[in-house]
């Protein structure tokens, strides 16, 4: 195992380093060794700021934190804990080894040592540890030549069965490749393509989590496009229109679409009649996904020359936020219509319900009908001033609400 030493201030920011080392000293006194691991190390070597720090200890985390006087959130099932040190998020885990009983299953976890912990990880660039311990601070454990792969900008799995054990690594390999600008090692790339079918061994909830994680990336559309090009989505979405989906991702890449709108578009490609659906979703998400599916395939919303009120009727079941999500994922014709509606949606009648009552309308459902018709006329630009609106309502009253369709 090669050993080099990296100054800790190159990996951990100055304002956090001393408080972290003070915490490590407490751990050492309690009989635990501590290493910085995973993405924290990788990003530090690349000079990228880390959002949190990942620490591994060679004892049972739950026993360790019971001897340290600071607040922790602990997870007994996984032997992990979370805390804040100098207002910086820190994740702490016991060193472990993992045994996969079948492809796609959650592994059986056993407490182990740091070498075994590095061996269970996904890629060589994430299998580096840096000692934080008194007497060996900065010493690097790099059994899989992760440093070399970082400098070579290469993504490489640790063993040939890696994707079969956990096919979410297929998605993560692609994510890291795009995010970091790294290439997949030739053997890794070949195994990724060969093992695509193992994505079917992943549970719907785990698949959902991975897709949300990707959707939150700034380059999410590029990551999904890469995944699509190697066959990931045709494996996940059985009824996917490949050309339409690719065109959407190309457009999303140009506009920088990411986050929840992009994730919801992915859900809209699902066959919701499948039981269970391939990706788990809440009732609220399923309802919104069904609305998005219906809207995206709507011929009416794609018509030219639609009035703002006509568009409003097509979108009547959407909240304002949902309309804006639909706008982000719609085609040009639909987007034009939605933008037209949104540009007029703030317009309101100058007349109130009380004004309509004073004008002689009965206090029944016709009052709402007239107000709705007046609202439509306002956003369509047919009536503008107060007097014009009064005249419009009087005309409705004279012609009778039964003929309301003739007024538009």
C-alpha cells in the first residue's frame, strides 16, 4: 500500500481544520482512530470546496459518541452519526465491510477496519483515506491508486462484480464522469454497458434517490443524456419514446434545466399503470405526474392561436408553481401558449361580486359564471376599463347566460 502525505489545510478549510482536529483528539483519547474519506478527500485533492466532511472511525460509532460531550444525531442500524463542527456538517461512520447476498440487495454490514472500508467503496477516486490522528496527520491510505486516477481524470471500479453487486454505481459512474470531467476506464466502461440490465435489480426507492441526486446536479441534463446514450433509460422506462426523450434532454442541456422540473419530467415518462411503478413516488407526485403526462400529450395546448382564456381552461387543474414546471419541460408551441397565459394571468376584473349584485345579478351560481366570463374577457383583452367591463356584463345579462358561448 503506497503512502504519501498531504497537508490537511489543502483538504479542510482553515476555519474548520482546528475544531476538527480537536474533535479527533477526543476520539483518540477514547481509543478511536479517525480518517477523512470519500468525496471529501477527492474534492479536496481537486481543490473543490466540500459541502460536508466524511469521517470513518475504527470502533463502534454509537459507543464512541457516548464518550464525547457534543450533540449527535445517530443511526443505530447503519452505525453512523451526524454532527456539526464549527457549523460544518460532519458525517461519522464505523469502518465496515459489506457482503452482497444477491445483486441489487442492500448489503450485510459488519464492523471492520479502514482497509476493508476502502475496499467496499464504489470507485478508486472515492477509496482514499487521510489520517487525522495525532502522530500520522496527513498520511494517505490509497490501496487502489485513487490518487493516480484523480490525476489521470479516470473513473474506475474496484472489482469486476461492482456493478452487479450494486447497479446504482452505473448511475454514479456517469454522474461523476460528467460532474468532474473524467473519463471511464476502458474496462469500467465495458462492464457498465454489459451490466446495464442489473439496473432492474434495484428497488424503486433506491432508483428514485439516485435520479433525484442526479437531477440536483448543475449538469443534470448532460448526465441524463450520457445515461440515455449508453442505454440506461431504455432499460428503466419500458415505454420510452427514445427520440423524443433525447430531443428533450438536448434542449434541457442547452437551457440548463435541473432540479425538480427535470425529475418530474422523468416521472412523466413512466407507465403509471405498471404495478408497482418503476420509481417510487408519493400520491402528490403521482397526481402531478399524471397531470403533466396529460398536458404534455394535449393537442389543445399545442394549438396555434389559443386565447389566454382558452389556455387558462386547459390549465385549470394546475397550481401556479405546477404551471411553471410544465413550462420548463414543454415544447416550443406549448411553451409559447403558457407564456402567453402567464403574461396575462395577473389581470383582474375591476368589478367585484358586490358590483355584479348591485347591477341586478341574482346571488346564485350565475354570479360566478358571469365573473368567470368577465375574467376571461379581461385576460383576452376584450374589455379594459371599468365602463367597458360594465357594458360587457350588461350585454351578458341582456343576451342571457344560455348564450354565453356566443359571446366569446
